[in-house]
C-alpha cells in the first residue's frame, strides 16, 4: 500500500483495486468512479481511504452492539436495585431513555452535516471559532477516545465476572479470585483484538450476527423467565417499590441508581465513526445512532420489567445474594440451574459482541485522530493493513490501554463502578462540546444535512446540554456511605489523569503543530490521483516541480538508505516490496 505526501504535508493512503509494480514502489490506479459519498467526503477535505462495505443495517448493528442492553444492564442491576429499588430501575430507565434519545437527535443532526470517521472532534473543527479549534478538537477527541476505550474494559470485565458466577453455581466452595478474573479478561481482550484486525466486511457480518443474538437472546430470557419463575411480585411492587441501601439520602440514591441506565445507553456515536465505511453516510450514520438508542430503549425496558417480575425475595436475592452479579441469583432461584446457564451464556455472548463493537468503533476514532497527528505514535496508528484494510495498530493500541485500565479492578473494591463512571463521563463530555458549540457560536453558520431537527433543534440541544452536565457531575460522586478509601469512586482520578496527560502533551508539544483536522482541497486530491499513475522518477520530478512553483521548500532526498523508504519534503513514503 503506497503513501504519497500532499503539498499540505498530509499523507493520502490510496485504496485502489488494481496494483501495478514499478520496481519496489507500488503504483496505484483507480478503476472506479467516485460516488456521492466520496465526493461529499472530499468536500469536507478528506480522501476516501477505507472500503465502503457497510450498510445501514450493519451500522445500526455496530451502534446497537455498543449500546448492548445485556452487557450494560446485567452487571450493575443489583447495585441499581439497592440505590432506589425497582423505582430507580424501571422509571429511571424510561427517563434516561427519553433524555438520551434527545442527545442522540442532537448528535445525529450534526453527523448528517459532517459524516466523517473522526466524528465528534471533526464536527468541533467546523463549529468552533477559529482560534479555539485546536484545543476544542484536541479535548473532544481525547474524551471520545477515553469513553470508547474504557467501555471495552467494562464490557470485557463484565464477561469475566459472569464466568466467575457460573463457576460459583457449579462449585459454591470455589472462589474465583480477582486475579483469575483479570486473566480471563486479558484473554477476551486478545480475542477482540484479533477479530477487529480482520477485513471490515467480516466485521459487518459479525455485528449483524450480534444484532440478532441480542434480540433473540433477550426475547428468550424474557419469555422463559416469566413462564417458569414462581411467586412473582405484583405489578405494584415492580413499579413502586423503593429501597435505599447506599447510606445516602433517598434523592441522591435514586440519582446514583441511574448509573446503569446511562452507562448502557452510551457508545452509540460509533455509528458516526463508521461513516467513511458506510454507504449513504449522511443518512445512514445518523439513522444508525437513533435506531440504536430507540431499539435499545424499548428492548431494555422489556428486559428490566421481566427481570424485576422474577424477584421473589429482595433481601436474599439482591442485598444478601450469595452469587454475583445478583441477577444470576435471581435466575437460579427462578428458572433453575440449566436455564440459568443458558441465560448467562446469552448474556456473556452479548457482552462479547459489545466489546468487539466498541473495539471496532474506538479503533476508527484513533485512526482518524492519528490521521491528523493528534495522538502519540500517530504515524503508526494511522496505518491500514494492506491485506485487511483495517487500522491494526489502532486496534491493538486500544486493547493495550483497556488492559492497563483493567488493573484498577484488582486494586479497588468499587473499581468496576469507577470504570463505568469514567466511560459515561468521558463519552458525555465528548458529546457536550459539539452540541454546545452548535447551539451557541455556530448557531448561524451551521449548514444542516439531509437529517435535521427543524425548528425544534435549539430546544432539543439545550435539554441535551443540561442532561449531560447533570450526569457528568453525578458520576464522579461516591456510591456508598460512609465513604472510605476502599469504596471511594476513583473515576475522577482516572479522568483527571488522562485529561492532565492530554492537556500537558498539547501545551508542551502538540500546540506547536496541531491546528485541528487537516483538510485537503479537491484540487490537491486530484493531483494525488495524477501522481499515483506516474512512475517513481516521474513522480519525484513532478512533485519537485509542483513544490518549486508554489514557493515551498523542496528538500527532497533520495531513498533513505537505512529504511529503504523514499523521503521528500519531510514526508515518508512507504515502499511495498512484492518480491
């Protein structure tokens, strides 16, 4: 796969179907006419590099996988029940679903106008005042990356916890240690790295399987659990029972109980990160966002209602449960051992699919962010594998970071809640910045896309901003009283560390060269197509002439003897040895 530098210093990585060899340098020719998606992407300043092999259904499936109700609701259900009872779980879910859908509408409107893989931070570059673009883009990108990557940690840790619960069912005397669970977590992470290093068309199929696994699996749990569980509580209990075991006042406890709902309904912006691989992205990506939230909201409500109708003894099954997560105890008492194993297998499969979808979405975000030089080791993270056309370095970079964050699970008793909080806060702050800019400084200059909110746009945006601010402040607060060093919510520590690291890197180094997303004019892109058709000598001569005509430094050199790569004007050109 060849790389050629543009006059602006931006590397374009050509993705073509026919290759011809000239020595060890690969010459690339385009055999396909550019379609409307590619022309729209070029108008936004980017060249089509990835294959557009993803349909609306696949985009929806990926976003829905990130909003996985089985992955998000099951690990935290017991904690939510002790932070407000069935009231917090049922009514809290409905409230969070409505407010999250409003946030989704706000983001979908912006996504329709700017359907680019970089998603949120590229939107910010178009909405922020010119002098604030670099810093605003920088913070948005890092918040977005942190939210998506930490979500991988939480999903995969959830699987390891459920595996431990299965062991506890079979052998109550065996206690799967934290270290054992972390080891399983690492194995699951590795599997997700391998899956997302494959070609995107296989990922599309994988995520469509995920969609049907979630829907059919959830329906099976609902039907069987309600049919077999004896001694069901009344509807009055399910809709009105309140209990507070947190040690905090009731109002605060209810808000803490919203954590599971808000955590579950996040990550749907993955549809935006797949924009450059989605056909009809200006409509497909925003509809992917909204369909994922809407479907997750409806299916999630049905699932929570069915589980709460299966609670036979609140104290024995939730407060003093002998098996965790507490939902496993409810299943075991209600449907017996065999069906509980089936239910837990369905839940773990959903978690696995969710972790894979999050790995996929976060890798595309890192690819786009690195394309603009905004991450350490950007020149490696912004590379597509020549065979799979996947950003493999970005995939494994995220896997490594998720593994490091997972170490908190070993250190602290409430670490899982802290990891969930970091995921929710970081994602919310990434959503907050573009919505706030659109409704304030960019209110008059914003040019809407095919999907828009019409006269309701401002009202919906303002409600979204208020909700994001509330949840972001809430989820750094402690969840148990009295607060000790062992049960403290350390989400603020993790969040502050990453933000401090990011801002420090920007202040001391990146601000000297990072000006936000790099955008290439259509004329420069057409020139790249011409360059791609030239031989090695003609290409260097042609580029030298072009730079000279434009008054730019032309410090082109011969091939680097150490690396074998060509260098000119400071940019590196990868050579492909086909021998």
